[in-house]
C-alpha cells in the first residue's frame, strides 16, 4: 500500500465525519416529520399535518445544506494546507570542474 501523507488522512476523516453528520441529520429530520401527527400546533388547528411535515423537511434541508457548507469550507482549508505541505523532490546538483583550486 502506498504511504499517504497525514493531511490526506485528515481530509478523509473530515469528509467522513461531515458525511456521517449529514446522514444523521437527514435521519433525524425523517423521524421528526413522523411526529407531526401529535404536534400541539397540529392538534390545536394552527397548522395542518402537511404544513408541519413541509416545515420540518424545509428546516432539515436548510440544516443539511449548512452542514455541507461547513464541510466544504473545512475541506478547502485542509486542501490548502495539503498543497502547502507537499513534500518537494530532493534535487542533487553535481558540479564537476577541471580547474585546480589553489589553497590560500
């Protein structure tokens, strides 16, 4: 296996955490939408059940978009560090001279 730099692993871990957070957020939104039937606003007639589901879904979408934005900003920051810390190839310069050097 090829040896990867530490920043490569940091980018993979960051991306994995953001994806897990987004999946968890989407799961939480779908669970909350199921609770709209017993929501006090719905039972008192202020909102319809569909309005409650729509509001929950819209709020969840905004939340997931914000998580995606945070993930993108973090990815860009990590990518900049990744490019700046790129190891440089060693350059070996060999100089041959036919001239003799006089010692002073």
